[in-house]
């Protein structure tokens, strides 16, 4: 399905596009708010600055290598989606559902994930620099080698998260629920050292 057909069907009131094939399609700068894209093939698709808010369903969708930079995904359901190596930089993901989502090597720099649910998500080697995660839930989240440089982690729930070898330089962590460190972790803190600071 190409962009013109999708927009026509959306304008006619259709909202169910589950399991559709949008791989490598240019769907940037359009409004798909409130649609059902569950299980859709969107590999390499461009959704740059598109509106996917208002509980748009992207659960189980294949979004590998997709460009979602600047997209509005507020309240969207991305649970179980495959977002490996996707570009979500500067995207609005406030209150989004990302449980069990595969975000390995994804670019989330500058994104707003305030109060998002990232429980059981895999963010291995993801770029979360300057990301706003205030009030988000990252319980049991995989953050191995993730870059959280300058991230806002205030009031974030990090209990049971794996922070091994992640970069927390200049991250704001006051008020967050942090896992106890047993000395085996390799974490870079605000002062650039591996030593656990007093505020942890």
C-alpha cells in the first residue's frame, strides 16, 4: 500500500491497517492518529514527524531501521514491536506503551519518554542521550551498554534494570528508584569515574 492510498482510506474513515505491508514506504509528515497498525511490516519505513498519537496500535509491528524521528507517538502502543536500529530521535513518546519492545541499537536521543512503560524492554547499546525519562518505568529493562549521557531519570523506576556498562554521565537521577549496586557493574557516572557516587 502506498502513501496516497493510505491517506485516501484514512480520510474515508478507515483505521484498521493491521498486518499491512508498508516496508520502505515514505509515510513522513502525515496523520495516522488512532490507527491500528498492529503486526504491520514497516521495516525501513519513514514516519518522520508523523502523528501516531491517540492510542495508535503498533504492537508487534516490524519497525526495524524505521525513521520515526520527531514523530508524535504519545499514548501509542508499541508493546512487543521490533525497533532494532530504528531512529526515534526527538520523538514524543510520553505515556507510550513499550513493554517487551526490542530497541537494541535504536536512536532515542532527545526523545521524550516521560511516564512511558518500558518494562522488560531491551535497550542494549541504545542511544538515550538527552532523553527525558522522567517518571518512566524501566523495571527489568535491559540497558547493557546504553548511552544515558545527560538523560533525565528523575522519578524513574530502574529497579531490577540491568545497567551494566551503561553511561550515566551528567544524567539526572534524583528521586529515581535505582537498583542496588553489588560492585560488579561497570557504569560511568557523572564525574566520569566508575565509582558509585554518594547520590546513588
